[in-house]
C-alpha cells in the first residue's frame, strides 16, 4: 500500500455514545478511535475545571517525559521498575485518591466516565486490580507542550500478570476539560511499533522522533471541551503543542478482558 491509499478501517468513528458495537469495532481494528462529543455537559466540565484551577499540578518524571507534561493524580508509568509496578505506586494511588476527594466535587469524575463508557455494555466498567489491589482511577493530564510521538502497550512495558484478568486489548481514554485556542491536536498514524523503530527513540525518553512514522497515513482530532475519545494506543500518536490556554484532559487506560469487560487503570 502506498502512502496516499486509504485504509477504510483507519478512521475515527463519531457517535453520541460509546456504543457496544463501536467498542467491538475498536477492539477488532475496524476503527482507530471513537469520539463522543458532549460526553460531559458544559456544567460538569466547569465543575471539575474550577476545582482543578485551585490545585497544583506536578510534572511527570522529566528524564522520561520531556517536554514537560503536568498532571494531577498518579499514573503507573512513573512507577515502573524492571517491568513490574513498584511498591511506591500504591502509596501514590492512596495519596492521589485523597487529593481528588479533597476537591469535594459533587460527583467522582472518573466514576462518571466509567458509568457512561459502560452504559451500552453488558458488564460494568470497573477499576482494574493488580494482585488484589485496586489500581489508580486516572489522572488529569496537561500536555501544553504536547506529547511526543509514542505508543502505549502495557503488555510490552510490564511483565505478565499486569492486571488480575486475561487482557485481550488496551485502549486509551481521554475526556477534554480545557482546550487551547489553537494547537493541541491529537495525531494518530497508521503505524505500529516494530523493533527497528527503536533507532528513532532517544534513550530514556517515552517518545520517538517523528521520523519513526515516515509517510504513514494519519488523521488528527482537534479536542473539544466535554468530548471523550477512546483510541487504539498501539497506533503511534502524538499531541501537538498548544497555542495558548491550558489543555487538560482526564485520562486513563482501558483494558478489555476475555469476557469483554472493560477495566480501567492509570
Ligand atoms: O491527550 C490526548 O489526546 C492523547 C494523549 C495520549 O497520548 C493517550 O491518551 O495515550
Ligand atoms: Fe498515549
């Protein structure tokens, strides 16, 4: 296939909700992302954003994540040690849970995401467990300077038994609470990691040089406030730098198990 030919399965689907059929399409590779505008109402977004305006965000580890990305809450990616979850993660999860509770929101935004994400599914969407312990529910992420080209695949980053379930595939979930005036697009390339790609990866960085995607087909999504996106994170993807204004999204990973249940973790 040459670069200007189009794969009909490499498309973002758009819908009023996360239909069971579309989630199956994403898992099966019949689409590359699902976009649900107005997943949160403007009031719901404003409530969470106003609370987040009053707290300080912390940076992801700068050795691995540069340009700097800010976050409120904990992600397992900063607590990976030789392919396992380091013990410090669990204390950070407790701390993060407390910090979110201290916002005193009238609802738990991650729980609301899970409920709506699972509304058309036969099983509830739940937070994943690892060795019986409940993992983190997610983070508020602020990549104002963008995310480098990267892919996310826990089965490559962690050794077997990452979750207490038989995982079939993994998605990335984002709910946009604040978007910049310009920039901040999410770009997805029709290219999946190949061992030879590592020559485009500076040592220690989570990201690759853009040369890794070559002339692969791509699409971009301009985030809107209240929109939720579920994407296939094994496709290389990036976030472009923001041109003024904060770009803040609630984010977590989603794993589909062999019973079709969705489990979230961050
Ligand atoms: O913020 C976004 O749009 C995508 C961020 C990302 O890299 C991910 O969710 O895996
Ligand atoms: Fe990602």
